C-alpha cells in the first residue's frame, strides 16, 4: 500500500488551486493505482452501506472507524473482516472521539455519516487535520455552519465533498445529458423534493423514538419537533443545481418557504401507540408539506417539496422545463416540441433513456450493480475516492455543500416570518459567474 503525498495539494498545488477556482479537473492527471486510506465516522445504516461499497473496491482501505454505538462498530468490524481486510482501529469513546480519529497519520480521507447536528463539526475537524472530507447530507444545519465549511476549506486547501448520491441517479444523469445537449432549450423552471413517507423511520413500533430507539428514530424525529422548514433539501436540489449550473455561472438568489399544518406524525403516534401514548401529547412543529420556491440569478425558478409525514409513495418530484420541452420523473415522461410524436402529448422517457444514457453510467454499469439506491451510491463513492486519489477537486464541492445545505435554515427563517423572502449568502464571494463545472464531464468519475 502506498500513501498519498498531500503536500502539494495542501500547499496550493494544482489540485488546491483548482479546488478554489472551480477549474475543471478533467484536464488533470490520469488514473493511478494508489490506495486511498479512509476513516469512517458514523457506521450506522448509511455509514455501513458506504463501507460496503468501499470494501468492494480495490483501491481503498478503511483503517479506522468511529461510532458511539458498540453494536454499530462490531457490525462494521465483522463486515471488514468478512471482506478479508484487516481489523480497523475503533474509536467508540463517546461523542468527541472522532477528534482522535481525524488526527491519525494513516488516513487520506474521512467519510462522515452521523446525525445531522454533527456534520459540520466533524467536517471542519477533518479538514483542519488535513483529511479530505466526504460528508453525508445535509452538510450543515445553520448559516454559520455553512460558512464554517467554506472558510475552513479555503483556509486549509482541503476539499469537502457533500456525498449527494441523487446527482448520480441514472435517469437524472440522462436528463442532465439532455440538458447539456440543449434538448430542453433554455431552462426556465425545475422541481425536486423529498417526498418520502418516513413515519416508519421516525418511529419504532409502538411510536417510540429518541435515545434508546434504533437508527434514525434516535435523532431524526427530534428535528420534526423543534424545526419547521425544508429539512432535507439536497436530494432534490443536487440534480437541479447541476442542471442549472449553480455556482458555475448561476446562483440561488432568494427563497420563500410555506408550510402546511402538522397532522401526520401526531395521527401516526395515536394510530400506532394509542390515544393515551405519552408521545401523543407532543406538538410537532414541522408542517406536513413544506413548499420552497427559489429564484436564480439567471431568471429560473425552482420548487422544492418536503413531504415526509403523510402516507404516500416515494417520489423526488423531479421536473426540468425549458423553452423547448419538459421532463417529469413521476410519470416518467418527456415532451419536446417538434420532436415528440404528438403535439401536447407526453411520450415515455424510455424513448430517450438509452440514447442519452450518461457516459459515466454506460462505462460503470457493471461496477454499480448491487450498489445502494439503484446503483447511484457506487458513483458518489467512486467520485469521492477518485478525487482523493487524483488529488483533484471533488465534482460536488464545498460551495455546493454550503449552498444546498443553507436552504434549510433559510427556509426555517422564511416560514417563521410569514413566508418572507430570504437572500442566499454567496459562498463563492462573487466567483460563481466565472467558476466552471467539473461534474460528470467525462465517463471516468
Ligand atoms: N445519501 C443517502 O441516500 C442517505 C441515506 C440514509 C442516510 N443518509 C444520511 O446519513 C447520515 C446518517 O444516517 P443513518 O441513516 O446512517 O443514521 P443512523 O442513526 O443509522 O446512523 C448514525 C450513526 O452515527 C452514530 N453517531 C451518533 N453520534 C455520533 C458521534 N458523535 N460520533 C460518532 N458516531 C456517532 C450513531 O451511533 C449511529 O450509528 C444522515 O445525515 C442521513 O441524512 C443519507
């Protein structure tokens, strides 16, 4: 195993300069055979699914893992040993033990898959210790947290990638390919969201949640009690942001959010735990459906929907609409004026999916088989590992981590002030109009 010399990167070499300028990495170095040494902080459900993907690769080694839950640690150690790899060093000495993990000198990168409130502190600690950071979504939950990520990355020269896997969903990448080839004309409006009935995740059987529960019921439910806003914006926003070149020629300017009343979680507690269950007294703050509208500098609008408390089938609510046509994910349909067979009639997306399948997917279909979320998880891990290995900026960078994550606190403020407009910070400090996208311009990563 050989390690990666990060000095050039840290001290403003080509990679670091490009990380800050947004110059495309595609002109950079070719593939190499170095091993990327990774530590994982948070090996719950998501951390272990990322671990599984790392163990399938031949170019990564997981030297350290950290969690406050011994069972999660043990399950991860078992996975690693079953894959024939050496037992990693384990950090399970409480909430702050991650600070010891990031100091190790046998790690190139850390992946963070902990509850949301930890992400920023852990990412900042990782960058300050010189480790490339891959952080789960969202990367921060406050405006200051978003700035902390950007400032730390700029000051240290260390990249921070938000691990937004939906950017790599196959249909989403096909549509991005169609957007880039101009099939939809000039883009005008996009939609996305997180429409996922999480009631069975926010509560265990018997309507329990909080300390002592399992998985996300331990921590996620609490956000629905204390916050009202677009709490999980990045799965919807990631792909849209790539279509609209946010931070690479375009930017979010303002946002308004509006929430419905909150009924779903209360009704669920009563149905699952009974009318007299103590949790039936809780007043959930999170509106059942939160609608957010964003205006972009180049004149487009984006509508996001957060909808996690009501019975409904899963949907990310995607829509891309331009001067020449429209794609909608829910009905898997496309309409292109002058191209679609019948005026005013949808045609199936399958008429386009093969022809415009993204080159990245064409190249890596076999490797992505069996990876989580229909294969897209392979691509986000692949992109992170390749960016560390090649010492190039990640294709989803700290400016995106901040711009997408800041939607939550801005949306909370908007709702709290009668849906008033909120202005987005410009995390690129004016560079957005000059920066160049490095996302998925090749078939490599
Ligand atoms: N991209 C995706 O598709 C996707 C899917 C699921 C979850 N996620 C995200 O991944 C993150 C984790 O979600 P999850 O479903 O794995 O939750 P989880 O509760 O199953 O796992 C979180 C783990 O973090 C550990 N933890 C808590 N505090 C810690 C600390 N201070 N130090 C170390 N470990 C700590 C917990 O013990 C737990 O094992 C969340 O941000 C979630 O939004 C993303």
